[in-house]
C-alpha cells in the first residue's frame, strides 16, 4: 500500500491554550476511501486544513512521500469564485486550465465533457452558477477538483445543506470516484453516509480512532 501522507504525533491549538487535537497519528494510503466523523466542533475541518497544509501543527510533523496534489472542496455550498457570473462549464474547466477564458485544446475539452456527463451536469453546462441548487453547486465543485487530477480528494461535509435526494446522488458519485481508484477523504456527520468507505475514522475528546464498521 502506497502511503500518501503520514500525520506523526500531531497536536494543534488555535490559541496556544486550548488543545484541539492532541497526539494524532493517522496515515492515508492510496485508494483509501475514508469517512471522517465526529460531532460539531471536534476538529474535523481543522484536521483537513492541517493535511492540506493551510495551517501548521503546533507540534508533530506531517510527512508526504512526494509532492502530492490535493483536491479540496470546502464546507460551504458556495464557490470561492463568489458571485463571479460564470457558467457551469467555465467553472468546471478551471480544474484543467487555471486561467478563465483561455483556449482549451481538444483533449481537455473531451475530459471536461466526460466529467460533466459523469456528474449529470451536461444539460446545465451553459447555466450561470448563480442559478444552481446547493446539490448542483456541490457537484460543480467536485467536478472541477476531479479535473485537476488530484492524488487525494478531500470533501468537507459535501452533503450538508442539500436535499435528501441530491445527497444520495452525490454519495453515489463519491462512491463511483472511489471505484475509479481515486483516494478520498470525506467528512460526514451521518453514519448512513459511510456505506462503501474502506475506513471510518472518528475524532472525539479521546483523540482520533479508527472505527470498525
Ligand atoms: N480559525 C479559527 N480560530 C479559532 N478557533 C477556530 C478556528 N476555526 C475553528 N475553530 C474552533 O476549533 C474547533 C473545531 O472547529 P472545526 O475544525 O471547524 O470543527 P468541525 O469541522 O469538526 O465542526 C471549534 O471549537 C471552532 O470554534
Ligand atoms: Mg467542519
């Protein structure tokens, strides 16, 4: 099993007084499909930010065996691009070409079309992202990240704030990405969502534990 990332005795505190994460040891291997659970405020999003390097641990170290590429989707149903009046196609294509409105070659166009099809977004491709539902927006964000071909896809509560049917569709898609051999770490607060996960990890006051399903 190829180890992508190793958290070696990580501790973290936002204010140097209250320790949020203490002595966390946690490895992620290629092709893992990990469900990260824990009550609100337990430090799930913080752990993701440590893994992606957005914040640094107070002590301990995070070891990557090479420069691995993260595909991170944050916890909101909005876009970092904000109210930018772009279409679904334009936003998703940013996963391949970083600059908007750049010439896209035939090969990349095909990849974009394939991902739009996979996510059921083909019919919506010319729609403004401002007109999408929460579930559709979440798909757009994940599709964009998938196109950047990351080693590890990190999804922070992807199903929060969207209707039940869209949640199911999204979960099926996430399971499908795993079937496509993608490595996935996703945060959930609903045990029912963990079907298909190869590992379930729980953060609590007692630290981080691997839960046997
Ligand atoms: N930037 C920050 N500065 C200070 N405290 C924070 C910050 N972000 C989160 N926290 C606090 O850290 C704790 C864990 O937050 P978070 O990682 O978002 O939990 P979860 O994602 O599990 O709900 C919470 O008590 C939260 O208020
Ligand atoms: Mg969170």
